[in-house]
């Protein structure tokens, strides 16, 4: 089995069940955000010294979704589905889903983060990327 690397190590971990996203929390007002940043709190204006890094478990509820039918980029072939996930521990995020729209997705479905292979890099390592899938329960 080839060595695995995470495609976006600044945004999520490749471990855990489900994997977690790297976010932040303001000590002053409690605001939770993703992606991580060090500019200051966008909710209360607290300086960056008031921000802490937090791991956000990759669990939430599907708010909305759409299928992309035409795409001219690298790494993913159309059609694919993008969803807005309301994370249990905070913010709403956008993510590519493992399911297609026609596979029974509904707003309100429970979703979990998972890691999927996106091919191999120049060193032959398997590149893993975070996606969200419909929860079995």
C-alpha cells in the first residue's frame, strides 16, 4: 500500500473517524470559524491573540446541495455534487460530496467527513482529500 498524504493539510487532518477540520474559536465571544485564519475575530473584532486553533469534528447536517455538470479543472470529473454542511460544532462549510444528487440526498441528512483518494503525486504517494458522505444512521 503506498504512503498517503493529505491534499490540504492546512484545512483538515487525514485521521480520525470522521476526520476533523482545522478551525478556530474566539476566546472573547466564542465565535467558531473555518477555514483557520489569524487576522482577528470577524464576529466581535477581537485581535488575533484571542483566537485559538480548534479541531472541528467532521459531522453535521446537509443544508443544501447542487450538482456541477460542466467542469474544466483538474482533480475531479463532472458531474459531482457540492453541499453546504452545517457542522455540529460551528460553522457552515462547502464541500464536495461522495454522493450524486440523484442518489437520495435530502436537506437535513446527517453527513460525515471521509477521506477519498484523488490519485498519486509525483513521488507515488496516494493523495487523500476530504469529502462528506451521507451518514448510515
